[in-house]
């Protein structure tokens, strides 16, 4: 119908309108080449903790944070990130959430390794003009429903309890867009504020882009910082963005039996589900990997455990009867760096498919915690003696939580055994990020968390400023046993803070970066000359030529598009 109506237009009129729109588009492309808004060829990928997620960044959980909200201490804030190493100028499609996946934040209140509360976000794409436009936006974007925002995403948010009862909290809530740049989105903070949505039972949530809060020097993988600690001090993630899902809820919403006073400890992790994907399915390369893991296991086979959990699970952890068309868990993350530096390479994909209640049944994973490889590498490279094994202190940190009855660390901190209403016989070792919500926020947070005598920090939950790389390196070297920092590694990776400081109110994560990563540095987080708009600045740093080019191109493009739309409207 649309084609037949268009065919009745006079050819000269149609050509003039399309020429106007084309000239505008070409002008925008030319302007983009000057301004730095052009699509960049990016070599960035995900955090890549496992082979399969390395090829599926939209499903790649990168970090999980859980902490008592510093400005609202009767609430808890949970944050999970996906799609890391986002080059800010990665147009024209930028970084939407997957619309064929489910993003989950799960909470285990009773310690059985299964979710008692699951928050699930499912995204839908909306494109205003897919026929004539390739642009993410066609002009300056001031609001989330601005006609100039060509591509938008909305999401449904549901919460599911341990019995599988599901409740919808939000329908078609807007996600904050990717930050295209200063010319397109001059007040991105306002856009993100519009995307913060209040929940019906109290609390709030946000889905959108942020500066990656994780900080480390990834040259740890070059023989542990060059073999002589010479390769430290550079935040490899500086300037990159991630996609963030954050939720802040009353503590009673996630505590066992709704009582955060009697039962303050929760375990938290995030997962990604995809439809019809089986990371350990029959015939797949990972089935072979999981199978070889099983052949070497002295306990319950990794193949059986991984395949059982590789079957589709709904948001509440109940098996989906949909078969191959059902949902499959393809990514998982609780404590930072566990799958990266603890789980052996050939078990990483199988671990991503597991639910935490099965962790203790997979001998290779447990053995990797009890007998980690990193201390051996440190000993061979730096001569620092590796602590004696088995490392039951690490079992406490990663699998059970810390309590006097749990193992060698003589402190009651964040094990679900501390919950008064927990069935202790049903508690199992499970890899989760555990938080004792009764510990108040620190007035002066210490980046080393519990090792720095700050009980509100990692491994009691995780805050955005917690230096988890240095903390975990010290823990692997036995600092949790002695309560003292290992002097030879006290400097860690010499990266002590996030690239951009977190905020003091929800959602706490810093605004996304706009400059090309190779333009950014610590003194200019917005980028180099012209604040990421390229090198053609004038006077007080205002990029006259780029802005003029963008403005002219946008006007031409919009004029052409408006003419085409008016024509079509008149023919409808």
C-alpha cells in the first residue's frame, strides 16, 4: 500500500525531497568525520571471562555490586553491568541491550543457592524511521521521547519469588539511550534522570549506559604485571562505558521472611538468559569441554551438573518446559574475578551455565578455590611464598560467606548462617556476592574494604570504589588468614580508583564517557581537545566548525525527512 501511494507521486517532486534528505545525511556524515561522531572501528570486546561470552558481549555480565545505600540506609542498592569495553564513539548503532535476552539480578536469602527473589528486565526496540534513516538520532535529543531520538528501548521489569510467583513492576519503562556525544545529547544527565523510574512497592530502578566503574591494570595477564611489577598504574578500562541495570529496594523486599533485622544477610548474583541457547548442549564444543571436565572430576560430574542447569530456567529458577525454544542461562556473575582468575579455562563456560546451588558438586571448581593457581604464579615470579593448602579461607570468602562456624576466619560477617530464620541444614556452599545489610555505610570508606578495617566493603558486598583487584590479590596471598597486608604486594596494580568517581545518590554510577578512548586521560575524562568533539576548536574551546557542520547537516536531513513525511501523511 505504501509503495503504491508513493509511486503516484511525481518523479521530480520525489527526487527533490530525497535529494534534500540525502544531502543532509551526507552532511551529517561529513560533520561526523570532523567531530569524532563517525562510526569507529573498535577492537574492544567484553571482559571476556569465558570463551562463549567473549563472542556475545550483550550477554556478558561484567560486574555485580551490592551495598547499603549510603544516602538511604533503609534500602539496598544492587547494580549489574553488561557489554563492557564500549568505545563511546561506536556508532551508528551504539550499545542497546539485547531484545532477545533476559537480564536478571538474583537474591538468595536462605543460603540454599537458589534465588528467593529475582528481578528480570526484558527489553524491546522502538525505531521511529527504519526505512530512511541509519542514524541513532536525527538531531539534538532533549527528552527520552524526543522525535529526534530515532532508536529507543523500553523494558518490562518483573519480580519473581522462590515459588515462581511473578509480579510485574514496570511496563514499557524507558531505558536511557547510549550517549551519542555532546552535540547530540548536550545534557545527558537530564536524560538519565528521566530514565530513573519509581517502583510501585518502593525503590527505584535505572537501565542505561554508564562509565565503567571497574578499575584495574589488565597487564596482570602479562606475567603478573611484567614479571617485576613494572607494568602497573594504568587503568585499562579508563574511558570505556558499560550498560548498567541498577535497582534500589527496601531491605525487607530481599531479606529472608521480609525481616532484615533478624535476617540481614543476602547472596547476590546476576545472570543472562537467551532463548534456544545451550552453552553445554549435545554436539556443541562446550559439551566436549564440560565432558572432559567431568572425566577428571572425582565427585559429581561437571557435565551432569552443567547440563542440568543449562536447561532453561525461568526468572525464579524453575525449569522451563519449553525445550529448545525455552530460556537458557548463558552468563553468570557474583564475586568479581572468580571465573576470570580462579575457574580453570576449560570449565569457564560450564560454570556460566550453573546455578549456585550446584557449585559445590563440581569438584574442579571447588578444587580451584581450595588450591588456586595465582599464589603459585606469584611465588614463581616474585618469590612470595604461597599459603598452605587447602585454602578454606577462600572457601569462606567465595562459597559460604564469613562466619566463625564456617571456617578459619574468626569473624561473623556475611554468611547466611547468621540469619536467625535460616534452615542451617539446607545451606550449601555457593558462589555468591554476600552482603550483611545490617552493617551501616562507612563514613570514610576504605578502598580495601574489610582488609582496610572497613566492614561495609568487599567482600561484604561490593561498593563502586572497592579495589577488588588489590583485595583479592591480598586474599589469595593469605591476608584474610593473618589480617595483615602482604608487604611485597602492598602497591597492587597501582590503580586505586574508578576512572570517574561515582555519585552520591542513586544510581551512583558515573555518567558515560563521550570521548574516543584514545583521547581520554585522567586530567580530561571528557576527552581531549574540544571535549571529544575533535580538534577543530575556536576561542574558548568551543568547536565552531564541528557544531556548525552537525547543525547544518541535521537541518538538511530533518528538512528532507519532514518533507517526505508530510507527503506520506497527505497520501494516507
